[in-house]
């Protein structure tokens, strides 16, 4: 019996890889434009890093982590905690007080797989560490919006909230819990489960039954102090000034405990139930929580699979893979060596060459050259071996040109590129 891939994981085949590479390359180049520097961290970390930062009671830590070695290590379910761990461990704050870092990496969460929700998925994201100024929030949201717009996403909505600092939130959660307790009998089963340990997450519930109760629940804004309100107003003003549209959603609390102050998500109608393509926010106490000096920070991460779903749905024109320039066909050992020699010479000059590696007949090699859509072919047999001339055949026009092999570098094997499209 064939062994199949684990549930909730994906094979990314050569026919699909160009789409991911496109997104990754674009994200890298736009990160450079905004002066973010790339960071890479291990695939697994000490479990404690995630339980301390994401929070013991969150879905991720309580039931979705891939932990091993007696729970000592965990495959990373997200990147913010590893980035902050690396920031502290490598004393990046000594290099510059404000660090702008970006990453592209695979994440692992033991979730129930469904459309847009996997057990292994990829994220790209960025973190600005070392500033509490609202301009950092604006810069980050601008970056997200700028990048998604460059990828042709038009049907997206930015949702934003301010969930206050720890004191404000504690006060709010107390009131919120009392409110939900008073309405306990009307809440859904899942919300009742959250009531005791994480009542704020009830605001996230998508259950119809909870809607009215949530709509009438106390709002965080009534519990924010002046500095939090000013922060939110400054971020809103900055976005307004740049013409970036957003909606304020007081229910946007996010599923990770490290968040403080600004939270945001970008959602798309083109996704199903899992409609968030990107999420992020401030985490002004995380650095300290992990043993560093008080350091404010903000970041976001975007799910590449969800982004791809939207782009494919919108018929985004991904660049096609480079066409093979030349297929070298041979019919015996000596001719094959000659093909290798010519291919190497041409590859040194950027010509994309392929040759037969399976000892196939000339006819099958011709078929293969057609199948892979090679722009040109050259057949080497006894005649070509004896003379210094080869015939270069243009596969589009069928024209053949006799060419001196010693001058082969002068032939333009890339001429087909000008005709593309
Ligand atoms: P998150 O909301 O857990 O935030 O994930 C960010 C994005 O990753 C989601 O919007 C979604 O596109 C994608 N994603 C999450 N889980 C899955 C899944 N199971 N399958 C497919 N895609 C998924 C974070 O991870 C935070 N670390 C973001 C952040 C960075 N906050 C501050 N800095």
C-alpha cells in the first residue's frame, strides 16, 4: 500500500511551485523596499517559549501544538515568539534600537483540516521591535496593504481594534465575564466552555446563537484610558491621511494572548469560513515577559495558502516558468558526450539546456523536446561529430539553420522570449 502524506499537509508540485515562488520573491523584494531584514529561526523551539508567550489557555497551546521529546520541544506554530527569542538571545537591540525583521516559514498546528486550514502551512510576516509610536502601527498596516494590493487583491477589508493594555483589559474582561455569566443559558456550547478561562474569546464566536449576546456586550472602548484612545486615534488619523480604508471592529481580539493595544486583520470574501488572510497586532509586553527589557513591538503574519486561494480565485496571472531554450538530441555515446560539452558551454552563458538522460531513441527524444516545449533543438549524430557544423532547428517555425559549432555562443537561443505573449 502506498504511504500517503499526513492529513492537513500539502505537496507543492513543480507545476504549482511558480505561484509560491512568485509570492515569496515579491514579499522579499517589498520587504527590502520597506527596509525589513530577513530572519530565520529553527523549525522547533523549547515548548515553554510558546506556552509562555501565546498563552496556556489559547487553542494553539492547549490543543494544537506538535510537541515531542517528553514535551520539551515543539514545532513552531507561529513566528512571533521565535523572533523575539532570537532578538533577545542575539542581543539585536544593541545593533539598532528599532529592528524591522521579516520571515517566510512553515508553521505547524494540529487543527481540524478544512478549506484554508492546514496542519502544516506557510506564513510570511514582519515584526517592528523597539517602538510604541503609532507611526510603527501605520507603517506596518501600510506595508500589508501595499503588498496585498500589489498582488492584485482588491476585495479585502482591513479590520482594526485596540484591546488596551493589561490593566484595561483585565478590568474589561471582568465586566465582560459578568455580562456573559448573566446570559450563560443563551450561549453556545463552545462559548460556555470559554466563559471560565478565556471569556474575551467568546467575542470571536461565529455561532449564530451567540450573535445577539455578543452584539449587546460591553465594548472595550469604554474601558480604555486616554493613552490607548489617543493611540487608536493617531493610527486611524495616519491611515485616513494616506487614504487607507479600514473598519473598526471591537470584536477583533485575536487568538494569541500576547496582544496588547492595536490588533488588526485583513479579511477577504473570497475565502470561506476561514476568512482572515492576515493577522497581527501590538505585543508591548512580550519582550519583557520573555526576560528582556520593556520593549514595545508590533507585527503581522499572512497565510500563503489562503493568499494563493484568493489569487487563484481572482485569476491572477502568475508569471509562467521559463521556457527551455534548447534540447540536445543524440543517438550514441560519443554524441551524448558532445551534447554534454555543448550544453555546459551554453549553460555557462545562461542558455537553458536539456538533454536525454535515459538513453532514449531519437524519436522519443524529439517527442520529449516537443513535450517540454523547447524553443530549439540540435540533433548530434555521426555527421555532426565528423564535421564542425550542427543544424539548429526553431521548433516554432520549423526553420533550420546550419551553424558552426565553434561559433555557437553567437546564436541567440533567447530570441523566442521577445515573441512570448
Ligand atoms: P495568526 O492569526 O495565528 O497570527 O496567523 C496569521 C495568518 O496565518 C492567518 O491569518 C492565516 O492566514 C494563516 N494561518 C493561521 N493558521 C492557519 C492554518 N491552520 N492553516 C492555514 N493558514 C493558517 C499569527 O500567527 C501571529 N504570529 C501574527 C503576528 C505576527 N502577530 C504579531 N506578529
